[in-house]
C-alpha cells in the first residue's frame, strides 16, 4: 500500500495511563461511555491488529491479550505500540489525562509538542485569583506564557455549552464563576482565536462524538459557521477535530472556508474495519490540503496504534479502489498520502522545539 511506510504527524492526541490495567479498566478506556467492551468493532481491532505487536496471534482472545499485556508491563506495551504506529511527531493536548511530555516522548521515541487547552488555563487562573473584573487580562497573560512553548490551542466549548456559543467581542463586566456560561465561553474562544491568529497557532475545536458529558447535536461543526465567517480573513487556522458522524458537514466547511482543517481522528479506531468508508465520505468534498491525520489516542496506547494502523489500511484500500477505477494516478495518490500524513500539519503548525521536552508541569 502507498500508506505503509509514510511517516505520520499525529496532530491531536493525549498521553497514556502509567500503570497496568485489569479487564474492567481496560474496557472502560475502549469506550467514550462508562462501560466499554471487547465485543465491539474496536475490541475486534485490538485483538486483530494489536495482538501481533505483543507477540500474540491475530484475533487472540481478550483474556489472553490482557494476560500478555500484564506479563510485559504497561511501559513495554506502550513503547511497542507507540513506536509501531510509525508516527514521528505527536501533538499532545495536555488539558486532559497524563501530561508528561518527556515521558511520552521517551516511550514513543518521537518528537512531542503541546496543545494548550483554553478552558484548563482559564480554570487555573480562576482557582488562583478568583473572578475579578480583569479576569480575562490575567487569562490572556497566562495563555501567552503557555503559548510560547506550544504548537496549538484547543477548546472544548462543545462540551461546555455547544458550538453555537455567542460571538462575544468584549469581556463580561461581571464574570460568572463557572466556565459553562455561554458569554464567558464565547469570550474565551474569541481570545483564543485572536491569540492564535497573532501567534500563528491553530485553534482546535472538539466536534462530533465524545463521552457522555457531550450533547452530540450541539457538537455539529456546522454550528461554527458564523465563527468561521468572522475569522476567515484574520490569519487564524481553525481545526475541526474528530467530526464523526458530522464528517461530511466538516468536509463542506473545509471546502467552503480555506482556513479550516479537519480530521477524523477518534472515529477511525472506533469504526474498525469501516475506516475506509469514513475516509471515503470525508474526501468526497474536503480538499486534500485540508485533511490531517490524528489518532486522538487517550489512555490506551492501543488507540494511538490503531489510529495509525487503521488510517493506513483504510486510506490504502480507498486509494487502491481509486487507482483501479483510473480515478487517480499513482503520483497524485502519493501526494495525497503525504499531505494528509504529515504535510498539511507541517504547513499549518509551527515547528517543534529543537530539543525534546524535559518536563510536563501542567496539570489537566
């Protein structure tokens, strides 16, 4: 396949759990809900594709898989799976889960950059100074400090109030003591957009499916249309993460607004064998320059590995189909693969520091 050896830039993921896991805790991390199960597409994918990385036969039983995992230990398992992904650069959202950038870099044997979560920074500032009228001046100062070592910014406004947040251009005179107030969140996202444009940092939005804190109907990226219109000429790059089941909606937005990037990370591992279909539907309309690779791996290194494995397999099968139909040349297919795998991210995100991080000091 054209995708087998191409290096990947994972432009959005999280750290891994530093510890061994029993069946209930492993299965919990296999799901965006509270009760995961091996009896699912992603469970089949773990048994089929991850098992050989741990020296087990494909389709090994779940109990045997977890026994081998325990025998090797979480650190060896994590190193094997992360390195088998063929990912050379990882952009970690440090606002949720493990945030030790140096340890992740050592496990993955790759370069690591930080994506700073707006809501986490604002909540840290509130915890420190309370809710003065000048709150957003302090938040801006804290964001500027964090942004100096980051490759991107991220918001989870979809979880807090939905993507139909108000476009607020001035700070509230009397801030509310919570980060679920739509005006507060609109102000915070507006601040992130202004800083992203000024500093050359893409602003990532969670869109599409996620855990049970989310109301899925309010995570449709089409709800960002007014925001995208307002940022079209500012120099900001807007990144729509995950997108499924709204990936066709996201593809339209990338088609209509040149400053929009999209991905189908998170979805690819969960849909398993259907990854090719999701990629095909996304590429119906999305310009090839707008699609980036991500795994959104979190907790389990299996998710980082499956994000890469099933992306390579799904895109490879899709391009084989296009080549067989004479819909694309080999040269064009190779350019498409390179763009999505790493080229588009390289074009829009700033370069990583020339040294690996030595500490992960930000709590999430």
